[in-house]
């Protein structure tokens, strides 16, 4: 049986899904803007089929002069974007936490920001 991993990423100051809040793709901290969650192929929903070459690109901006050291966690959700009761080891290999290392500073912009991006699955 092939399980489908649906990644819902909610950004807070440390990029973790806030418990008790709506877990649809959204931003829960006003310092972060322009959240994008895209599948590897244009037009496809952000769904990863384990064992395939599928991936999801996540990017967002933080209104700041300097980069923050951000971590993320993947949460398996049901079709209603609510966290499922599956244990991490049922849907993931390895640890369920990572550091966002891809970033770039804004240039020639009135408002300073740092652009972050990551691809899932990762190492």
C-alpha cells in the first residue's frame, strides 16, 4: 500500500506548525510574507508520493535585516488539512526536523527582507 505524504507547513518564528490553529498553508507570524508551496511540476498539488522523484518547494520571506536560524518540521495531514494520528516513522525516514539553510538577502528593495527556500524531501 502506497501512503501519500501531504506536507502542511505553517510558519511561525521557528517554522513549526502551531497546535490548535488552522493547519492549511498559511503564515502565523506577521514577520513572514509571501509563502509559496509548489510541487516539482507546475500545476500539480503539493503532494509527495514516497519512493518517487516527487518533491515540494517551499519559499517565503522574513521582514528582517539579518537571517534567522529557522528550523522546520513536516506534519502529515488528512484531506481536511488537520494533523493525522500517524507517527512520524509511519510516513518519514530519518528525523522529522531540519534547518533552513537556503536564503538570500533582498537587494534594491525599499523593505529589507530575507528570502528562504527548501525542498522536501530532503536529506
